[in-house]
C-alpha cells in the first residue's frame, strides 16, 4: 500500500476515513451514513415492512400515552428535551396528548442539523400550533451541558429509535453518564431499546430485498467519493449483515467483490482491497433487561419503569438518578 501519510486533516470525517481505511480490519463509522441523501434513505428504511423498530415504538407510545405523559408531568410543568428528534412522528403522539390536556411544558428538540429542526418546527406550527417549541441546534452533549442549568423545572430527556444501539457498550455508558450528569434528582430519561428476538427477524430488518439498507450502508462510500475526491466503485462492494444472538450485536459490513485499489485524492491515500475483504460500518445492538440494567448501573442511573409492544420486540425504559 502506498500511503503518503497526511498528518493535517481538515475535518473529523477526513481523519476518521483515513484511520478506518488504513486499519486492519477496515472500518468506517455509521455516523457518516447521514447527509441529505442518507437522511432520506433512513426515512425510507423506517417505512420498510421488515424494519419493525419504528412501528413497535410508535405502538408503545400510542398504547401507553396517558401513563407515559403522567410520568413526565411535574408540579411546575416540565421541559421535554428530545435528543435526535427526526421528523417527530412518534413524539407528536405525546405532544398532542400533553397539549389536549393543557399540561404546561416546553418542547426542546435537539439536533445537529438546523435544516431538520426547521422542518420539525414548521410541521409542529401547522399540526400543533399552541406548543412552545424551542429548537436547540448542536451536539447532544454540548446542548445537554447548556440545558443542565437552563431552568429549575423538571427535565424529561427523550431518546427514541434505539439510537443508543449504534454505540458500543463502552460508548453507550459514556452517553448515559453524560445524560445522568445533566440530570437533577427529579429529572427523568425515557429511552428506546430494541430487544433481542428471533435472529432471523433482526437479520431481515437490516437486509431488505429492495436494497434500501444496502444503499444506506454504501452512502458512506458515496460521501468519500464526493467529499474527499475518492473513486470507490459502488458496484464492486455489497452489503453484508450478521447477528450474534449471544451478544445481541447486529453488524453491517461492505464486502469487496474483487481485489482492487481505491484512491482518495484529498487524503493522498491509496487503499488496497483483497477479494472478499470487509469494511465494518455499523453496529445495531439488541438488548434485554439484564443488559439495560447493567448499562444503567454503570452510568449511576436506575431503571424505574418500562413499556413493551405486544410482541416484546422493543422496549422504552424510564431511568432516574
Ligand atoms: C438509527 N439507528 C438506530 C438505525 C439502526 O437500526 O441501527 C440505523 C439503521 N441502520 C440500518 N438500518 C437502520
């Protein structure tokens, strides 16, 4: 391999792509799936019949709205802070109930993308015009830090979609710890965790026959091509999914169909692939109560309640300090 080591990177993307593709085995982070095209592909994934996560969580929120909303409500109202709000389809179930009951709360969706926040705010203005929406643009952690002394009323932190599943346990504990540190004794965290289930059901959710998941996975290569001046031939890689029922870890890979060389001009990098060599791109962790309680204890949080869908495919847990 001919690598003219480039020591100065102009972005985290450059640095991560460089280190991931010069490692053995090769890897790239799933956080780079998401740009305008990746966001749209993820929306399409959420509408796939095989991708049960979205419907399960929607059903949990629809079937337990009152109980969940009652747990949220504080004596002086509360701030509902949602990390990674997306299109808010599931959250709107709760927002509508809270509004109908005239409960005093502010909704603070947090997202890195101002565009996503603008779209969400626009749709809320139309559908639920009386809600007080205070969008927070920024990373989760910076925003949580800022909001931890934002005001003295109860904070409810919402993380839906089993987004925590894209983190290794070590990073998931760090994530929970940072949330815990931003919480006061009355505050609560409401978080979704996809559950262990028939391994085939998991594999099918990440391996749809229409190829949307494959296109989503390959979007990281497209971004390298367009943003770092690379020449990945997308057709010479295919998507591969594995699931380990013991650990509960689903893993996505891109596999090179042949021996080939890829050049990434902006990194002055040439990457050689053997036939069948892999790039690991994502983990989607599946949980059970034991793992969730262990993660919580590692982050000094307690699980105080949980809600499941009928098939027990998915659970939302309430955590307190
Ligand atoms: C965002 N995240 C929780 C999704 C998941 O299930 O891991 C991303 C995804 N990857 C492939 N399909 C969906």
